[in-house]
């Protein structure tokens, strides 16, 4: 089975602690760590970027579904965070809260919750992930 992305995501770090340049198809993203752990906070940290990916995927998936259904829902908001517990093994729990500035019918809310769970990044994160690393 082939790769999902047409081009690899690439990254580079020089001598400045934590400052990374990540390149994708048509652009670059600067990533860093917060000052509280000796970064310069020039860009999002890796955890924030991971959650941002889930946020964008969820919002896009919901927008596509809402538009296909023709529902009048002009705005969707999302908030994410996570925590980890390590007893007996490491468990990561992501909290994802989706809100709308206008009232939405309960049956539509229930359907949108199901659709949010089906966004591709959500499915990826809930799946078994194998990381093959080479040097």
C-alpha cells in the first residue's frame, strides 16, 4: 500500500535548542518549545501541533458533512487538550469539545458527534500505530 501523502514531511534542526523547521508540499512551519522548558516559543510545540491536526480534521469533516446535509450551521468551534496517566501503563486522554454559537437540535448534535469521531485523524489516533525508524 502506498503512502498517503504525495511528498514526505521533512524536518531540520540546527544548533538553536528546540527550534525546528518542518516542510510540507508548499510551505514551512516553525516549531519550538515554550520558554518554560528553555525554548524560545517561536512556534507551536509538537503536542500543540498534534492537537491542531485533530482540530482541523474534525472541523473540516464536520463542515463537509453539514454542507452536504444543507444545514444552516455557519460556525463550529473546537477546544482540545490532553492529559497522561502512567498507572500501570501510559494512557493519554484527549478532551475534544465542539460548540456552536447558535442552538442546534439534539438529533443533529448526536449525528455530528458520530461524524466527529469519524474524521481521518481521529481514526488514525485511535488505531494501532507502528513507527518504523531508520538511521
